[in-house]
C-alpha cells in the first residue's frame, strides 16, 4: 500500500525505489535508455534532502549539461518545495570544478578571479608559443598540440607526468616542453582552460590533504548521471572525493557511451563494482519513454555491436507508427520535407517544443536554419556556443573580460585595435616588449607605455584613451548592471558606430546580436557571474522564448526526449562519419552505432529517419548511399517511404539486378538489404558505381569533397 508515501517515490517501480532508498554505500544503476535512471537519481536527491540525511550543500551531484542541472533542480523543487534552495554543488563537472577551483585558486598558482579561456584563445596562445620555439607551425599545427594537451588533461596528466613516448607525438619530442610552457603561460595570464578545471582540482586535492579531507567530509552523498561518459580525470577526482564516505551513486548505460573521442572511458562504469566493493547494482528494464516500434528499432540496431554488456528492455507503450525511413533527392529537399512534416504536426495541434531535428555534425544545421527562416518556422539551435562564437559577441566579451580581469592578455590583444584606432602591429609589439620587461600584463604595460616617450602620435593618444576608458569602465562595473555596462562600453569604444557606419545586411544582424547579448545578460547580477556563464555555455543554454522546434547534434541530445523526432543525413560518410569509416576500425564504428542508438531512443512517439541521394559537401556535389544503420533496423519496426520528388528512382533503370549493391556492407547485412531491395537504395548506389564498380567511397566521387574531422568533433 503506497497511499501515504512521499511524493518523490510515487510511481517509481521496485528497482527504482531500491535505488532511491539505498542511501548508504555505493550504488550502481546500469540500465538502458529511457528506463528512468535520471528520474530515479532525482528522486534519490529529493529523498536525501527531505529526510535530512544531508543538507543540500553537502551533496555533490553531477549532470552532463547545465540544462540537465537546471531541470533536476526544478524537479526536486516540485517534489520537496523550498528545501532545495542552495544546492551549490549540483552542476556539470566544469561548473563544479570552476567553483571549487576559485575557492582555492592560490594553491595552484592562480587568483580566484581567473579567466577560463575558450578554444580559440587556446589556439592563439599555442600559436605564439610554437612560434617562440621556432617550430614550423605548418608542420606542427597548434590544433594538433591543443588536442594532445586536451588528451593529457583528460587523462589526468600534468606536464611532469608525460613520458617520452607521449611527448614524441608533437615536434619530435617537444610535446612535453610545450605543455609545460603553456601551463606556465596560463598561470601568468591568471587563466586556465577547460581541461584545467578538473586537472588542477585533482592536483589540488592530491597535494593538500587537509582540503581533500574537508571535501571528503563535506560531501555526505555523491550522485553522477551519465557515468559511462566520464573521462579518467573526472573518474579519479570522483573516486578521491568518495573515498571516505563511499556514498556514491552512479548511473549510466554502456550502450550510450559516445564521448570516447573526448577521452571518456566506458570502463569507468564497468569497474565501479571493483572500485567500490560491496556496491549495490540496480538494473532497470522497463522503458517508459518510447513505443514498442521505436524501442524495437533501437534495440535491433545496437544488437549489431559486439562490445556490450547486453540488457533486456521492454515497454508497455503500445501502438504508434513504425520508424519511418524517408529517402530524398538532396539536402535542400531534406530540409523542405522536414519543414513540411513539422508544419503538418503544428496544424494538427502538436507542440513545436516537443519536436527536434538531430544532426550528426554541426555543419548540417545550416540547411535547416535557412529553410526554416524562409518559411517562418520558429527554431532554436541548442548549443549556445554558436551564438557566443560570433565575432561581434566575442569582441564584446573580450572588452568585458579585460574590464573584469586586467591580466587577461588575450582579451586585451583582441580589443586593442578593434574597432580600428590606429594601434597597429608595431605598437602592439612595443607593448609586448614593455610587458616582458616589466613582467606585467599587457594592459598594465600599455597604461604605462602611453605615458612615456616610447610612443608618439595617434597610437599614443588612442592607447591612452583606451586605457583610461577601461579603468573608468571598471569603476562603472561596480555601479551599474552588466547589460547597461555592455551597452555603455560598446557605444563608447566606437563599436556601435563602426557597425552602424557599415550599411551591409550583415552589420544589422551584428547589432541585433549585440542587443541579444545585453538581453542575455539581464539575468546576471555581476559581470563576473555573466562571464562565468559565458565560459560554460558550451553546454546547451541558448533557448528561444517562443514555441520552437529544436535543432541540435545527437551528442547534445543525450538524456533528452522528444515526442516527434527527425533524424537527418543518415548516409554513409555522414553517419557513420567518414572519419569513423576511414581510420577508426571496428571500435569507431561501434561508437557511431551507439550514437545512432542514442538518437533513436530520444523519440517518444514518432521517429523519422532521412537520407538524401545527393549532398553538397564543401561545395562539391557527391552522391550518397543510405547509412548501414538504416539497413540494420529490424524490418518489422520500420516503414520505407519514397520522397514525392522521387529523385533517386531516376537511376533505377540503370541498375542490374545481378550486381551486389551492398558490397560496402558485411555479407550478412547485404543479403537482408538486398532482399529488401527498394529502388531508392540501389538507385543511389548506382549513381556512384556508374563510374567505378569495384570500390566505393561516398565522399570521394567528387574530388576533394571529404568532411573534415572537426565537423564531427564538437557537439553543439
Ligand atoms: P536516458 O538513458 O536516455 O538518459 P533515463 O534512463 O535517464 O534515459 P529518464 O529520462 O529518467 O530515463 O526517464 C525516461 C522517461 O520515463 C521520462 O519521461 C520519465 O518521466 C519517465 N519515467 C521514469 N520512471 C518512470 C516510472 N516509474 N513510471 C512512469 N514514467 C517514468
Ligand atoms: Mg538520463
């Protein structure tokens, strides 16, 4: 009889209850998509707080995105009311890491107001260091060094931990040295990068026993969602913190491990029981999210992976349509069709907020954006980074950064001559030399330099004005709101004038973006708070206010669910990505398949998969063939449809029945696909094979039309 039970337990099934009520000792919830892992984790948090086992400030709870943290906070609020106030340690690894590091910054050689630099600042800095070492940047690109350093940081390695073999990967063994120089340089800038947020934390805990013990004592309970995607440094940090009380609950799904390219190690979840002997393992098998067809399609697909624990999943949600597979002629038609389907849903009274388009790589969003703008369909791109990456936004933020933190040299360099004020390369060089001599930040050096006789003329006056302005804006920052400050700065520094003078359509958009920026800032009380937010917006925050359809990468959609789901670009070379097909071998393909599994399992009621027969990739038209993942979906759960335009069928006549159209697939799959034999698959293939029947490479039929790695690497 559950009549009198607390509301956070209501509706939970027996294993979920077990996970909620087993508060003491390590708990592992290992279960498939949509089985209520996150729901149970949330209830567990509510239970701990409500039963006074710990104060909210004594719980460490890690979510994968800021959005997920917000949602969790809201849900707990609904369950137990105000008691949720002040859960300072609920957030992403990055946000928790940043907060903790600020408290003890001096112990790792930083000040508490340190800047978190982003990827492009990181690259700029590395470029300078590479040049200073007299290395050929063409041969040893900054990007390569950045990815190595990230990799080391994800593994929890400080410069002194890099062995000769690892170091060899960059500039004949200079990798370690450059890593070391980079870290030292960051310190003098009072800055750190994303990797440092955890790495320096780990160092802090390892080197300061008293502080470690303080946190081990404080965190009576620890909870981690999406544990399968933690990397080594996150894992080591969690394990250290949990060592004393061992009340740690982690949840995850090995089939949804999709971040190995960012250093995530699925073995972390597999060895949890070894790390924490006596851990209670809870299995959840009922899926509450998806219809039978959707779950059946997803399960059939993931079955093709060899490297998995394997688990049972079932659902009681009957009815619904099979997963629709729609072949279209090209990218624009795909966007048109998706637009039509969404409009049709809207006419039937569906909520646009409950529809999403998931892409494999960022570049795929543009086609949909163009189309939706054209037809006036509201959409939002989840992944604030896109907005904050726009040049004018980055300029504005650089101004705010230098106002907030005078040692922020990267910000200073960005704005010193933007808008143009006659401070050219020569002047900047002088500032650099002066700063080195004084051992001071660029801004401080500039402020002194422009008082001296070292400079003259326009540069001197402009620089003096700029430095004076920055000092004045810094005073203002304490008096007025961040958004007022931004308006003031952009007006007074000449940026607004610059954009207004430029009458192109583009500059209108830029002014609107700046307005949007000040709008976004209205939620923040201090400049520091806002800048902290900006540093972390790589997590998906930029929601539109209206009802709108969501466009995002599959990576960013992890943990979310949508009633109506559109999966686009399911073609060989797009999904699975060309990179996974070319170099990765089986492991990469299996990760791509897990990604496909994550994609399908986001759908509650309707799931439509699109593939186009032709794509324009970096200006080249190439013909494509449907993804092998389409072919791996069980027949009984899918329904094939042809596009109205019927594009692909043009080639059907040329196709000879005796040829094997699926030589790129495994033999077993080929038979099934061949038996299915709809015109669209063969047709698309035929266009490719017309010139070369033996080998097939989807992106190579045009010359040079391959996708770049980076297109697949960053989730929105
Ligand atoms: P993913 O692996 O995708 O992160 P998950 O295991 O975290 O999925 P949740 O997002 O927690 O699953 O839950 C999926 C859906 O099922 C949600 O809509 C949730 O509200 C619902 N749900 C969870 N548990 C129950 C339950 N016991 N009864 C009814 N609905 C439930
Ligand atoms: Mg979840």
